[in-house]
C-alpha cells in the first residue's frame, strides 16, 4: 500500500477545498472520525478498509475509485498519467473559486493580482508562501 500517495492526496484535497479533519468527518456522515482522517493524512493509518476509504471519499467529495487505487499503491490513480482526473481537478477549482467570491477581500485581492505582470505576481506569490509558512500562533488573526 502506498500510504504516502494516499496521505499526500488527502492533504492536497483538504487544503484546496479548505476542509478540516472535522469537516471530512461531518461530510462523511460520521462514518469516519476526524482522528482517523488525521491519521490517514499523515500516513499513519496502515491499512484503511474499503468502508473507511469510501467514507473518506464521501467526506472529501472525491471519486472513491481514486482513493482505492492510491491506497493500493497505484500512484497514477485510475491508470492514467494524472493523479487527479480533469473533472475532479475542475471541481476542486470551481469549489475554491466559489468560496473565494464569497469573501469581498479575496475578490479585491484577485482583481489587483490580475493587474500585475507575471514577474510581480511571482514576487507576491513568494511573499504569500512566506507568510503561510509561519506558524499560526505568530501571525495576527485579521479575520472578523
């Protein structure tokens, strides 16, 4: 089994969708605990059952077949050259944009980013990554 591929995918989907372990538990209908989701996401869950993988897929909103393939050590997902199908990638992007447009500050930030040159955007991205890498306890909470 490839815990690394599965855990990496789970972390990526959770990050892209802005989900917490508790969110995945809730979205799965309680069929997987937040602690077990955390265990999978860090690669500690040795051999998740088919039932747990299905619950995890439901909680993440992804295709369960992809999780089964990743858990079985098939890093290219369903046998293709991509780790995420184009449809799944598009859904993640659409959900992220939907969340972004609901926050006025994010819309303003995106509009400003669109006015920047590629070089300026690269500088902004580097700066954002630096801020995001700092531990949360050292950052001031600016959300209301």
